[in-house]
C-alpha cells in the first residue's frame, strides 16, 4: 500500500500576528476545524519565508489538547545549530513550556524555513515527539542550520499545534502548512 500525504491545515500570516493555531478543532486560526487525529500516523509541519518583527528572536511551538495549548513545563528538547562561519552550538533544554526553533535572526529578511515531523500526537499512551530541521540567516549574516527535536512528556492526545513568538514579538510574514501522513 502506498503512503498518502494530505494537506490538513494552512495559515499565511496576513500581517503583524502574535500567535496562531494549526488544526486544534474550533481553535484553528484558519477556521477549517481540522484536528490531528488517528486518521494519520504522522504529521508534517512546514514553514517558509517566516519573518519576525524583532531581530534575534525565536519561533515557539506548543501542542494543543482539546484546542488548548499545553503550557506545562514538560517539553524536553535537543538541537544542534551550525553556522556558515563554522560556529556550532548544542542546546539541550529540559522541563520547558514549549519547543523553540532558531527563528529569525536578521533584519528585513524572510529568513526562516523548516519542517517538523510530529509523531504520536493522538495516542494518549505515548509521548508526542517531533524531529525538526530549519535553515535561516543569523544576524551576522551567516547561513544557519538547526536540527533537533522535542518530546512532550505528558500522556494525553494532542490535536493541534500553537505557534507563537515569545518576548512580546510578532510574526510579519510567512506561510505554515500542516500535512497528515498515512502509510
């Protein structure tokens, strides 16, 4: 049997936007009411041309349960960043209240693009986990890559993903798409 990948939800940032939700039922910003459910084995979140208002900020992700973001300090993550200038940075963060990516580190550039594979979001007997790859320009401006992942150590079903920028920042531009993958 062939694998199937289908678009579940998408959101194009229309202007200054602080946060939004993909899937999550009635909480979905797109208004289409989609959820991450047992229809698919795995989910794929893709983003491109993401630009943040303030330089040197990060994109943050939280899973949602029944449309409400999970803010518990139960996200464990690990990532390695590499810059074109031969800079390497290892990040390990335990007991965080969300997962963060490298985000936008450069002025006036729609710099961040990446993807996140999401595993077991709808299985309340397993932790929801993800693998992430992202590329963007750092503020020097060097090309920067990041690979890593996170585990939400809470046994509950998750139906969406809440995307926001911390420290009072907002998104200026970008496009996010959530796909379901069934094998």
